[in-house]
């Protein structure tokens, strides 16, 4: 069995609901583990350090880059985001399925390092719905929302880079679709 097949990378524009979809999938299939990313953005209300992200200062993040502890990282909307190596390698080594929820540049970099991983792009039902969800979340300024919407359009244009794309019209249905894609890949 190729261990890279256990690596699942999920991307999608901010507000497409990818975190909810992945959470539902993990609730139903607890054998799947999520990689906790590091970031220099501030925690949103309710977010916990070490659970949602490792919230780091810019200095601490740059130190990790320098020490070679980041598998990949990007500068996204003026913040650093990255996958610590420790979140992925030890799990793949023991054959645990690990999910990375990251943006497109990071996903492309992971695919270069792990060509047999599976890249899945989560689409919002429409751009109008995406805008509605971002506004409804109420966590970002209008300027930050506009930045995210612009970035979303750019990301959607890159969805051909992905092995599969799925529409998040319903989080549970979408979670099932992703799980069955993963199962098929593991059986190949
Ligand atoms: P948010 O600020 O909404 O939590 O995340 C912003 C974007 O950064 C999302 O598209 C999210 O998937 C992406 N992201 C989160 N963690 C990582 C990471 O470790 N690496 C990369 N490349 N992107 C990430």
C-alpha cells in the first residue's frame, strides 16, 4: 500500500464551508485525523490554540521556517499559514489517513512532494452564496471580505489542478462524497 494515498488535501474558497465538511467527515469516520496548521492570524472567537490552529507570532513562525519544520507555507491575505511537518509525516508512517485543509498554492506544493496524495476542491454552490456566507459569519471587516472574495475567484480558476471537485450544497452529503472518493483511492 502506498502511504501517500492516506494523504487527503482539501481546498476551497474561504466561506465554501470546507471546515464544516471536514469536521462532519471526522465525526462520522474518527479514524481520519486532521493536520493542525500554524498561522500568524489572530484567533476568531471560539478558536483554540492547538485545536483550530497553532497561533504563532511572526517571529516564531519564521523561526520554524528557518529550522525546516514547515512542510509548506504561504503568505495569504497578509498572514502566514503553514503545515508543520510533525502533523503529517508521523501519521503517514503508521498508515493513518490525514487531512490537510489548505489553500491552492500549499495544495500544489504538497502534490509535488506527495504525487499520490488526493487533492479535492470544495466549491460553494455559487459566488452569491459564498458572499452571503462570508457576510453572515460576521468575523471579518468588509475590506477583508472583499479580499477573500477576490481570492476565492482566483482559487476557483485553479480548480483544474485538483483530482476531484465537489459542491458543498449540503455538508453531510459532501462529507460522504469525499469519504467515498478516499475509499476508492485506497482500494486502487
Ligand atoms: P482562515 O483564516 O479562514 O482560517 O484560512 C485562510 C486560508 O488559509 C484557507 O483557505 C485555509 O484553508 C488556508 N490555510 C489554513 N492552513 C493552511 C496551511 O497550513 N497551509 C496553507 N497553504 N494554507 C492554509
